[in-house]
């Protein structure tokens, strides 16, 4: 299989163009990297070739490395994966080192051939590392194109020389937004950051690169670190300014990661240690730290969940085998913030939208919300006037149900009132074709019960969006007892169209995400009632890697909603309901502290809505002086979520552990470093997890009892991915 094409022109410029077969975006494989190396060496050996252009035949340059390659290398290596991964990483370093040093005399730095990188669009990961090894980097003048090194977001760091090269180019401090935050930059910002040298109009891109190649001198192609007298921008660690930079960077990394993300710490170590030695030694150090991260179970779990599993779900891993169900026209019932948000992402995806509410004024408010999002985008220069006009023209805001005619999907997003939902369902279905699919956006109400109002429960399904819709990536699709395959496929195809990540679960109280979030929140409330210092609860959650502590999460979702859910759950469960945590949230509700929306909740807020600190009333009412161990607080908060995930799998609410892990990270931010609840249990080991449960159950109550599934696995020494992964991949 040929990944690259090679050609030379009359002026002696060789062009190596990446065009991986069968993919819309180039991703690097072992075979591809070897082919690239061979063509670079071919051009370097040809006396007629004066310089080389590295570019792409696709609209973008590259999406990065195929991370399945790293998994395959580890598996093939048997008992010595560290050596195999290190050797693979170093082979990549040798390839890119040859790009920048090939034919060059090591003493005089003369005789090399200029290599220009030309990106026609977006470039990430190993693509950007190839760019950094080239002598000059040209990028298309297109604000939609992005370039960067986002590896940190999937539990890695740039291990193909990108960490060492970029930090040596611009200094550790200037490199941090790209390396430590994984920012992808538009061309103009990329040039300002030093990632690219020139931003050029598409029509002139190749011509400008050739012009530079034909005029380049020996001095133009010497990398700064290969030139005599090189000094690291901002100072190396032994320089006073550099020392302060690295001290600050260490504190910043620990502050942001709480010490639970190994890649960030390893990357900083590679930069620090690499800055003390010559370049070739530095990239060896980088390779060793990269290998260390690859072997860390946290990074392996993150790669699996956030790259492999997420990608599989987005490509339809759990989709029924039925014909394409792409949505052409969608009707949204309810023009509140949720409904308007769904309408916005639908119109953004090119779908025709009818946005309905009880009266024209309410419908227009929904349209106004969409307009506000577009205006925000224009301020950030993400949206043009033309794009704004196109999106708004795709949305019809009305109170006329007859406008729903022709819709092949309805998404109902009215208040969580079964009677209201039944009423709008029947009004909408009166205007729809028999085969139209009806979806309800609900976070708590049973789908099978709501489906009774529909003329055809087979075509009725739940689609649970998370708020705010335009920012949250996860969508939870819920199958009722009678939901058919076509409805599931329709929902999945719709989610794919609007560029979200779907998980599919069976109908049960709170479905999957809320089922796990609520125990997390309640455990925080229980500890407040027990007299645990509220700040300790919140900081323990952050040390676990949770984005929000349970008390802040209460404020963000609103305390009156929590009270409503508690009352509804008590009514449904009767004597089986455990209301231990209710005292705290009901107290705040009675005092009118409804969370962020009322500028008063578990936290106090200033006039602008900024948190100023935890409410003193928490300590006044419940003490906050209990003598508890930090590790107990952390384990209670973690296990409260994880055990619910296991029960959801045990009860067949969750059908695929991949969905359980991806859904947890994207849905409520569950400890991303862990790869998700099932990956975390595999890191702990099922036997150890059962022992932890037994200890927590003895000291804090039956809610921590290990589910039978976990006990069985602990007794057999099984892991979740060992037991269930093959079934998931075959589904």
C-alpha cells in the first residue's frame, strides 16, 4: 500500500505528498513512516534534487499517529514491551533527525538539502513533529485550518521529537500552551507562536515553498540547536531566569493536574533534563520518558477510552445493521435553552430545523438564543456573517405544529412533566409521516412510560443531551422496552451528524450518566452532614481528577433541581429510598440558596456571579470538624460513582463497557486520567476493589457493598476489559 507519492520538477524540487489510501485524514503507521523515510533518503541521494517539499494530497496534512500502532507494538513485544516501544520511538527520531541533518557535514554544517513543510490544512501530532523537523514551515491562510500537538489530551505527550524541538525553538514558557495544554492554533496564531514560519494563500502555497527552496543557503537550514553558541530561549535550567521558569512550570503542572496525569509530569521532565544536554541526547531522554508514559496504565487507559473506544463509538460500533438514517429535517419541541441548543447544533450540521414552542414569543426567544451563540462566535472570529445567515435561515421558529410536516425526526425538549410530554407528542405525531422517529430529551423520566403516549412505541426513543448542548460532547441514547432498531440507528446517525459522541443504554431510572452522578453528589452531601470540612470534600474531588467537586456541581446544576429529583425518587421508591443526604440540600433550598443561578448556594458569589468561597452556613449548621482521612473522602467519592457503573452493567442498562468509560469521561468528567470507571477498576485490580468495598461497607454503610459481578471477577482474578472487551468489539 502506497502512502506517499514522489515527483520532481524541472527546477530540481522533489515533492513528497502524503495521501493515505481509504482515509479522509492521513494518520501515520509503521509502514507509512518507513516509506516516508525511504523517499526522503531517495531525494537526498539524488544529485539533481536541490530541495524537498513535504506536503499532503488531501485537504489536511495529518491527524497524527495511529495509536493502534503503539498498542500493537506493546502486544507483539511479549515480555519486553519497554525495549520495543523505546526502539520504535527512537527509529522515528532517527527518521526526523535525518530530515533536518541529511547530507550535512557534521563539522561545517554545509551540504544539506532544504526541506520545506507545506500544510494545505489541519496538522496534528506526528504531522506537526514532521513539520518541526523541516527547515521552513508554510501553512495555508485558512482560519479553519489548525496546527498543534494535542497528545496531552489523550494521556500522552509529543514523543516524536516535538517536545524537545518546540521547547528549544521558543523556550519552555512560550511552548507551554502548545505542549501542556494541547492547543490547536489557527495559522496566524501558529505563526505568532513559532509553529509555522509563513502563512500563504492556498493558490500560492507550493510556489512560495519552491521559491524559498531554490534561494535557501546553508545557513537557512541549520537548526538553532545545531548552530554554534545555541542558547535556549528564556534560559536553560541552570540559568537564573530559566531556573525560575522551570520552578514555575512545575508548580503550574502540579496545580492543573493534581499529580494524577503522568504525561504532563513526564513531558516537563523531558524538557528539563533535555535542556541540560546536547540535542541528540535530549531526544533520547524524550524517548525514554515517552516510553515510560506508554507503559503507565493511566496513559494506556486514556488512549483506549479517548482515542480507540471513542472513535469506534463515533463510527457506529454499536449501530444496528439497518439502512442509512441520516436526518434531513428535524423538529424540536420546546425552545428553551436545551431545545434551542439542539436546534443550533442541528442547523450547524446543515439539517433543516423547525423550532416549536407554545407561542410565537417563546419560539422567537429560542431563535434569539441561537442568534446570541452566533454573535458570540463572530466576536471570536469563529463565525462569518455568511455562516450566521445560513444557520439562521435553516431554522424556522414557530408555534404552528403543521410546520412539522416532512420532519423525519422529532426531538421533544419540554419540561420534565409526563403530562406535558404526552400532549406535545400527540400534537406533533398528528403532523408526521408514519415512519417518523420521535425522541424525547429527558434526564430522569422512564422512556417506556413516556412511549405510551406515542402512536408507535417502536419508533419512540430517548435522546439525552447534556447542558450546554453546544459545548457538551456526549449524547445518551435510551432504548425503551419496545424501541426498534431503526429508531436506534436514526438517533445514532443524528448524533453523528451533529458531531457528538453517542452511547446507547437500556431504559432504567436515571439511565447511566445521572445514575452515577447522583450518588457522587449525595456522597458529598452526606459528608457535609457528618461534619466533614466542605473544602476538604471539594479538594479531594479535584485530587481525584474530577472537574468539579460535588458541592460546586450542585450549584451548577441548581439546588431546586436536586430537591425535585429527590422528591420524585422518594415517591417512586417509597421505603426503599435512602434520604440521608436530603437534609443538607433541603436546608439550602428552604433558605433560597438555589445555586449559581441565584448567586447563592453551597458557595457564595459576588455581583458578577464569581465564586468567592464556600458558604459559612455549611460549617455553622453541620460543624465541619469531623476527623476524617483524606484518602477515605477520595475513595468514597470515587466508589460512589464506580459501583453504580458496575451495577448498570450488571443489570444490562449499560451494554458495552466502552460506552461506560467514554460516557463517564465525556458526560460528567469522571477522572479522565483513569480511562473511565471500568478502566480504573482494572488499574486497581478487581480483587483489591472488592477489598476496598468491604472496608468502606463496614465503616460507612451498605451502599459500598461490592456488586456480585465485581465479587465474581475478584474471585477469578478477572479484569473488565479482559472479560468484556471481546464481546464489545464483536457487537
